[in-house]
């Protein structure tokens, strides 16, 4: 019975992590574009983005810990920490470890942003655009529920939401105006410095 609880906890925490991570990506795009309305001020997007990212870490930790201690998979700590070292679903679990390290890099640089500086933080923060699909593919490849309609629906909703948000972001001018300014103009040179 205890092994069944671990199995369900691993699966559930993984699915919840995907949904939360999708929300983090969506709110990150919303915050970066400085989108707001009278009913949804920008500080709400920023604060919710930060708190949702921390909640994602909690569910990710539950997902990893329960997977490591579950005797069915017999992963062990090494498989969770060293990408592509597991004998169980090597490639798919390796992608999960890669996604975990990308998430850790984003979180650490966000918490220590003052030490890294804005430009370094921003470059590392762009890793979320790599982390999200890697985490999604990890779930699709190693998940035992991927063939069920509810999980297909969940994955599909997450994919559509992120793709639409990314298309919205690239179709709109940058809120800081750096795209619109020619590099040879005085203002363009001061913005790019």
C-alpha cells in the first residue's frame, strides 16, 4: 500500500509541477511585457509569478523525493542528480534532471539577482524557454499517464497556452523600446549600453 502512495504522489506531483511551471512561464511573459489592466495591475503578475515559482519548487521536490524513494523505480539519488545515469528510462529521466538543474539556475540567480546583475540574471532567466519544453518532454516520455485522455488534455492545454503566450510576446514590441530604436540614434546607443 505504501508503494502505491509513493507512485501516486510522484505522478501527481509531476503533473502539478507541469501546470505550475506553465503558469510561471505565462506570468513571466505577462510581467516581461508589462501587461496590466485596471483589474489586474502589473505588481500582481510579478508577485504571483514569484510565488508560483516557489510553489513549483515545492511540488518538484515532492516529485523528485517520492520518485527516488519509490521501490518500484529503484532510482536512487544518483539517478535524480546525475543526468542520463539511470538504468530506468535513461533518456527521459535524464531530461528531468536537466530541467531540474535549469530551474535551480533560474531560481538561484533570481534570489541572488543583486550579486549577478540584471544582464546576467536576464540571460539565465531565458533558460525557462528551454526548461519548460524539456520538463514537458520528460513527463511525456517517462510518465505512466501520458496515454490517458486527461493527461493528453493537460499537456495540450499547457502547450497551447505557452505557444500562444510566446507568439503574443514576439508579435508585440518590447516594452522598453529597444527593438524599435535604431542603433545609430543617440537614444538607441544609450539603451543598448
